[in-house]
């Protein structure tokens, strides 16, 4: 069973989720005519690419029918969206920019996939991506500890647990002759507003496979306990609730060959 993603819930923190993508693109130095957005989601960041490279032909690829349906609600004659599994999808020809934000952590075997995708980049093009680096954060530790308790453990889907490496590992993976690789990490301090904002954040992303796996009569109890533990781990301040979020970035530029 694959996860059903909710574009509306995901976009609840659009500004915070978009910032790493904008920071990633600031390091990309490419005159791009053909761009592919891998894991484009609801298309909100594909439009950022459109503004940066207004003459480019852009393809957004995602495995979620719900996300692709949402993306297609804003038609653009230079942007098209494809429903596909990134493990199987390949471009028809060389691409000037392959870009991805917060997607590869959901792709099993993405370490084997990345060099193959890099081979599809055109001369003087780039592969650029970011992934979360917060899988040991309290939010994830609490989630998996609760999901492992006797009441819930039979319903987990460990095969859909996201995973990513640190910047040094991606640097080593993609540093090959003819490539210049820039890899770094940043911890954002997101100040979230409203009741149980950390739950609202993670329930749209990392916790979604767990919540979807539970039978309807257990979701409320699980969510209530999860919220309580998150409130203890991330106490509200007078100005909001601080969510530290580590991100890993990689920009690999290909030389003229």
C-alpha cells in the first residue's frame, strides 16, 4: 500500500517548506532550457523554476496522483506534469537541470539512482537536490517509539520510512571526473503558529505513512498521544513554537564535455 498524499495539508506551511528550495537554487549556475522537477508535488515549486528560467521547458514528475492532479490545476504552456515512479522514470534526452526538493528520502535505493540521474544531465548542466536531515530529531523519535507500542505496532509500514544521508556522503557519491560538487547542511529554526503546529507539520509529511496505516478507530488515540508528546518536546513560546529542521543540500555541476 502506497501513501496517499494530501496537497492541502502539505501546503499548510508552504513558506517554510519552500525556503530550502529557494536556497538550493541560489547555488545553481545554469542556463537551463530543459528542466525536470523530480518529486514536484503540487507544483508550487515548479512555478519558482518557471520564474527563474522563464524560457525553459519544464517537466514536473511525481508518483502521487493527488499531487499531480493539484499541479495540473494551474496550466502553463511551458510546464507539463507526469505521473511516474522516480525509480523507473528517465528523461528522453539530456536535461540542463535535474532538481528535487524533499523527495529522494522517500525513494528506496536512491543512492544507486542518483549517479544514473547525473548521467542524464547535459554538458554545463546540473543535478541539484535537498533532503531532510532530521530523522533523529525528537519528532521522528517520538513518532517511531509510539508506533512501536503494542497497540499500534501491527500496523506499521517500515518500508515507507524516509531516509537520507549527510552532505559528506552525497559529496563522495557524486564527485567524479568532469563534475564540481557543492554539498552543505543548514538547520532552519522554523517558528510555527497555532495549536499543535509540529503535529500539523509532520502529519503532512514524515508521519503520514504511519497515520494512514492505522485503522480509523485508532487514529484519534494515536494522534492525541502524539500531540501531547510533541508539545512536551517542542514547548510553545510567547512568539510561537520553534521547530529546528536540518536540511542537506547538493548541487553538482557538470563541465563542458
